[in-house]
C-alpha cells in the first residue's frame, strides 16, 4: 500500500487534473450574517455584537473553527457593521446636495490667481470687475443668471495695516435639492447652528436663497437653493 506523503509537494502538470480531498469534515457551513451585523452597528446594540464575537470565540475554543476562520469572520463582521453605520448616516442626512455652488477664495493678487487657474485648467473667467474680483466657472450650466455654473470666486480684500492678505478659503457653498426656506431654517436651528440668511444679490439667479452656518472647524458653510412658488421667500420673476 502506498505511504502518504506528510509534507507539501508541488507538481507541474499539463492538461486537466482532479484533486481528491480525503478525510475532510465540515462541522457547519461558513456563514456570516452581514445584515445582522450591520443592523447591530447601525442601532448601537454593542451588546449584541459582543455576543456575536463571544460565540465565535467559543466555537474556536471548542475546536470547531480554525484561527484563520476566526480572524476572517471577525473581520467580515466588523466590515459589515461599518457599512451599516455608513448606510444609517446616509439615510438620516437632513438635506441632499446636488452640486457645488462655489468656493470663495481670498488671495493677495486675484489677477495672478485668475490667470493661473484659467491658463492651467481652463476655467472660464466671468464677472471680472478689473479691480479685485472675478469668477472662474466650470462644469455644465444648471441655472440661469449668475449661478448658471459652479465657480471659484476670487477676491482680493483690502489690506489691513499695510500687511498683505494671506490666501485662505473664506467659505464653501453647496446647492441642495427641493429648497424650502422654512424647513431649512428649522433644521439648522434644531441642530443649534444659528443660520444667517443671505438673500440673493443684484443680477443673481432669480430666487436664489442661502443660509450661512459654521462647520465644526469654524469654516463658513453656505447652504443654498432656489425658492419655488409657495416658498416664504419666493418672488415672482
């Protein structure tokens, strides 16, 4: 009777071949309850997650699971739980952003910055007052008036005390869908953000409305939209 080879072997084989696994035993099918793990994390039920991991450890201690299987199952459960948290965050967001409205960028020399961005990445120069301000627009048109496209706003503020202006992002502006002034204000106030209303300026897109709030780092965030008929700030064109 041939003797078994106790160590690993390699072979170079041409054509099809069959491998027979003799003496293999499967105690339980390998199954990870990803949805359950995600629900556990999404609802903050840490006790249930601990019980899940404890059960895996018991199976490992009882010899029903290898060390590799234990690590794989715990890793998969953690990944599923993380996905559950992400999904929960997405479903509970207050608003849905549809586009970048603009970035407000304060610079020491708006002309130099304008020429750099226009010449390097092809942004279109608009609303240039020839002194201290212009817009660099990009993307497809989605509105009429001044907000027709997303843009980088360049401004050179007046120097204070003879010192040059340090470049900085003044604020970020995003447009959300289905704007409702009262609903947006109420949600921002509910979150303790103390919104500041910023009505549209002269020549702006009709019925453009926005609120300013600070983000956790102190950067100004402008949340904007277009007021529709029935809105508290809607004005008939």
